[in-house]
């Protein structure tokens, strides 16, 4: 079936298969966060606490590198058949994680799993653009954004429960059947084979190698930088230099390739690069919040973990409703960039207010403001994907979806690194003694209360509010910069 034949039957088959796409997105998103809560148990079981963060880094690097590869492959060979390949890769990686006898083999299995996860995210986004007209894509992307937001909040909670009840390996055993379910439902999707008129496909291996080197070095440097340890400084400088060198070489190579991995003219288009930058900024803000806001509630406000979990729920609900709203409004009015152009400035204003008043604000008011702020950010989620696809055109849907997937993965790494640097860097630079108090407050609150008394613990919490204020400031700056990008996107309706 050719890509230019969107008949009623084709559309009906897509709608029957859409649950598979939503489930695949949920699978890819939840796998990025569900393992985080099990890291301590994995380190206890396998040793190597200093290397355990590679379980997350390996997945992120592999997922980032898979995006352009499967974007290009999908444009040439068809996305439905490659979806099954990606599900098989993810299944193998998941089984490898569950059976891993040691930490190096677990990290290797996470690379395989991440490559499959990055491919799934890219292919499913492009599948929507392949069938659905641009104006209607917002409705489907809203559902996708809702699934993604729910998975981001659900992952840490589920991972913690499974690890505590059954052990960390059961995280991967529980995930293992999902690719099989996705593959079964995905059989209903239409098989659209692009027509290339006999043109032979040539893969850009040199571009792939340079892209892996660039992204791998940059993401590992970000992970090391968020620890804010001077001992890592030479390594960070070396990694940044390597990323810059490989990145420059990548740009030179891609300009000369007949079938480039990264079609630079596409990413040079004003609407596309501004939307990708907007996506990086918004996702960075979201991931920074998910990573550190519950910790802020426990350390600064003294709430228990259950109350802190309400923050993730407020973030998930707010961003999901924002995505649903903007997706439906795009379908109804054709106005795409209007909604994030309003929602993101409102969100930036709320984060600025929280930076000043959050430490003394009632929890109910804070949750309400969080819901409004993340609603504003959520309006950008479906709009980024659909507008990038509309600007790229039908023949470049795969690489356009890959660009969005890359922006989200890179934004996730950037958000975690910048938020950690803002919080712990402020402690290390301005009040080094707070670092010890922070660690004691997290790990030994009872003993600390005995030593300092109630007033002493209250004073420590008040002192910790200052470095944690940097989290809200960073988020306000990131969302404010995304607002500027939203207003400057030339393609505003379709």
C-alpha cells in the first residue's frame, strides 16, 4: 500500500491499531523512569555504586542514537514493519536485564533496551503523521502526551513498589509481556510501503558513528557535571571537547552525504529548529521537577513520601490536561502555536512566584499552582510533534519524528543535570555545611532530631530552602525561554 493512498479503510485500520501506538509510547516512557527507584537495590545486589548510574545513562544514550537511525529506516522501508523489529529489540533487551548476572551485562542489556525504546518512540510518532491529516493529529498527540505524562509519574511509583515487594529484577519481568501485547495489537496497523521508484538505499554509517560519539560524550558529560564534584572536572572538559570535535565533524560529513542521517536543511528551517529547541527546554523543566520536587517537599517542607507523591500526580494531571486541551483546540480551530504561546508565559510566571513563596505556601495552593503551570507547559506537547511534521512534509516524517524524540531525550538529560547543579552546586559553593545536614535529613532524620532538637531541624530546613530555590528559578528560566521560542515559530496554523 502506498503512502499517498489514505482511503477510508486505511484510516479505519489505523484507528483500530492506535491502542498499540499508545501502549508503545507508554512502554517507552515508563521504562525511562521505572528503573530509577531500583538503583540502590541494584547497587546493593551487584556492587559498583559508583557505576550504577550507567544503567540510566546507557539507556538514554542508546535511545537518543536510535531516533535518527529508525527515522531514516522508517522513511525508506515503512514504519509498521520496523515497529515489529523495534519491539523485538526491546524484548531482547528487557530479557537481558532480567537475567543479567552482573553489572556490566546489565548495562549492556540496557543499551539494547534503550535502542529499542528510542526506536519505538520515533516510529510511533511518525506512524500518526503518516495517516492522519495535520489538523487532526493534535487529538492523537494529546492522547500520546497524556500517556507519556502518566508514564513519567507512574514509573517511579511502580518501580519502587515492585522492587520492595518482589526485587528489582521483577521490574523487567513485568515489562517483558508488554512488547508482545503491542506486537499483537499492531498487526491491525496499515502497512504503508514508501514508493522510492527502485532507488537503492545507502546508510550513513560514518554519520551514525559521529552522532553516537557526539551524543554519548555530551550526555555522559552532563551526568558527571550534575554531581558537581571537582574531581570530575578533567573528565568533563575532555568529554565536552570530544563532543564538540565530533559534532563539527558530523556537520561537515552530513553536508556531503547523498543520504544523510541528519538532513541539515530540514533542521535549519526556522519553524523546525525553534520547535525542537522549545521541546528541549520544556522537557528539561519537566524532568527537573519530577526528579527533585518530591525531595524538596520532604527536605524543606517536612512532608512524608506519600504527600510528596502528590506532586507527581499534580504534574501528571496538569500536563496531560494541557495536552488534551491544545490537541483538541488545534483540531477545532487550526491554530497550533497560539496555545503554547499563552500557556508557557503563564507557567513561567507561576514558577517565578513559586521561587519566592513556595517554602511557606500551603500544600493545597502549591498543588493548584503546579497544576496550572504544568497545564501551560502541556499545551506544547502535541503542538511540537504535529507542527514539526507539518513543516517537514509527508516525505520526511520519520526524520522529523526522530528530531522530536532526540529533543526530548536530550532535554531529559539536560533537565536532570541543570537542576542538580542548581541545587547541590549552591550548597557546595555557598554553604558547604548544608550538604552534610541535607544527607543526614534524608537518611537519618530520627538521629538528627535527637542531636539538634525540633528547633534545630526547623532551622536546617529553612536554610535548605535557599539552595532548593534554585530549582524553581531554573524551571522558570527554561519555561520562559521556551515561551520566546513559541512566539517566534513562523508556522502558526495549518
